[in-house]
DNA sequence: GGATAACATGAGCTACGATTCCGCTTAAGG
DNA sequence: CCTTAAGCGGAATCGTAGCTCATGTTATCC
C-alpha cells in the first residue's frame, strides 16, 4: 500500500518523472493493443532503460498491480459520486455508477485482463482499494434495497461479480457481442421480481 | 475438422489408445487444478513421452483446441436436447440448456480458460462446432421469441456472450461469487419487460 | 563549482517451457 | 517368424522474457 503518511524521502525529480512515463507507457501498451507486452517494450515506449523500470517496480507484477490499483481508485471515485448524488433514485445511482465504470473499463484492456485471470500477486497491490470498493458498493446496494428497487437476494459482492462478467465480454464486437446490451440485461435482472 | 469421411488410414491400436490417454491427461490437468500445465506434465500424466504428444498434436494449441472442440460438442448436445424436448415452454428449454451447460463448464476450468482469453489459434480447431452452436441457439431463441417469452432485443449471439460472462465469474466462491445466482440474474434479465 | 548519493543504462545472464530429432520398439500383414 | 513402417521416448536444442549488475550520469545540497 505505497507508503503510509509520506514517510519516505521525496524522490528526485527525474525519478518521479520517469516513474510516470513508465506507468503511462504500460497503460498505453497493455491498455489497448497487445495482450501481454514485455517489460523491454514498456521501457522502450517510456524512453528509459529496462533497469529503470526495475528500479521503480520490483517486478512485472508490481507494475501491473499499480495499474490495477489506479483503476480501482477511479472505480471508487464513480461509486463515491453516486453515493453523493442525492438527486437520483437509489437504483439509478447504482446503475449509473456501473455504467460509467463499465464504459471506462471498455477502453482499458490492461486492467480488464488483470482483473480477470486474476493473479493473486497482482491483486495484492490493490487490496485496500478493493476493500474500499466493496464498502462503497455496500452503501449503494443498501440504499437500493431499502428503497425496494433492488432484488432482496442481490448482495454487495455481486457488484464486482457482474462487473467482471460484463468486462469479460468486452472487445469482441466482431462476434456481435455488445457489452452495453449485456450490462443492461444484467441491470434488468437486478430489479425486484414482480 | 478432423478428417472428412475417414479418408485416413486407421491408426495403429496403441497410437489410438495413446491419443486418448493424452487427451484424458490434458483434461484432468488443465481441467481442474493448474492454470497452465506444460506439455511435459501432460505427457507424464498420460504415461507417454513428450514426443508422443507431438506426434498426435502438432503443437500445444492443437491439443487445447481439441479440448475446446469436445466441449462444444457437449454444449451442442445440450442445445439439441432442448430443441427436441417438446414438453418444456420455449424459454424454459433455453434456460435449462444454459443451466446445464454452465454447470458442466463449472467443472472444466481448462475450456473456460480457453473460451475466455480466447487465442484465435485455439478456437480455429472448433470453428465448425462453434457455428453449429450458434445455429442451435438461433432455433431456441427464435422459438422463445415467437412465444413472447424472451425480450425482443435478445439475439442468438447473446447466448454465448452471457455464457462467457457467467463462466468468467466461476471459481471465485471464496470472494462470495456464486455463478448460479449470476446466471439466474441474467436469465431474469432475458425475460420480456413489463 | 564540487561532492555524493540517487538514479539510469542496457548488454547479458538465467530460467523455463515448447519443440525437435534420431535411435529404439512394436503392431500388423504376409 | 520376419519385415517394416508406424509409433515411441526423452535428452538436447532453441527461443523468449524476466531480471541483474557493473559502469556511467546527474539532481541536489553545501
């Protein structure tokens, strides 16, 4: 979990910049095109040497892990916004957050891949954020339940579950797979029966 | 597509047996435990040398491909049964087939993995079966539509899409992910609104 | 400016897993 | 039985990708 309370001495300016360059390169490379992409490519793309990558991240999984962590932070921001939005009906607030997060995931193959075939090692880096995600989801689910707008048997951990399901079908438009329809299907299934 | 019309000369008895041993070993090894498992392990498990594996399958993907092909054949059998079952209501026939296929997939991590992160190469081996799957799905979807039991905007290609989604959430019971509930959620979403 | 601790570099090391190759074995036909 | 071609074994090869390290560079502080 990074460094609690900035105990660490501030990085040298060039080091901080390189760190960002590396993350950006990794996002671009893993995010859109190539499924895997090796460290050497990330380094080249960032305009630094491989050694520099390893100075900032102990190993490949740490780099991937940081990407996942960032993604969760964004996910959580969406949920937080939904929680703070008093104007929307509880179910719609939840649904909106899911739609927004799904849309973001659609353009980030890297994290999707990481979220799926989830190597524990990678996930470990985002443990705190993952827990926060569940906590926020619980709030939204609870409200929707109380408003009677969400099936009784829908639980907070179903939120990441269905998100995972929808994400797994992204990027296959050529087979006629439209994740937007998939998501709407799931959202309908979440409504109370009768 | 194997050999059209058995044009090939019959294999030697031991060769045929070994081929089956190899497939069985691959199913067991990739199917349940280990995520990957290398050829050497499959060979050892089958009680043959690596060379023998390569005599029967040009490369690893061909072996995986055969596994996927077998799985699709079973999937298709379920759909076929649903089509032939006159007693069930159209939607229930479709839903039943999905439930059965999902249950089978749940105990076959190998194919699930292959179906997901779908390397085209692996899939190519099951092209014919994949098309047959869609053809059968179309029949069931068409019937359910005509009976007014399925949302108008649900199309045949949504069948593999939602299956993929549900499969992607299997094997994470420890996180509270129950694919059965996930599937039921999706099935509810498939029903006509109103 | 100069000292120095951080930081960067990238050739090369290492591990690992897919695939090959060739001498040996054996099923199957006569 | 004997021949022989199909089949087998598994050590050795090859390619790849993660990672290390000895050497060179530079931000930062005085």
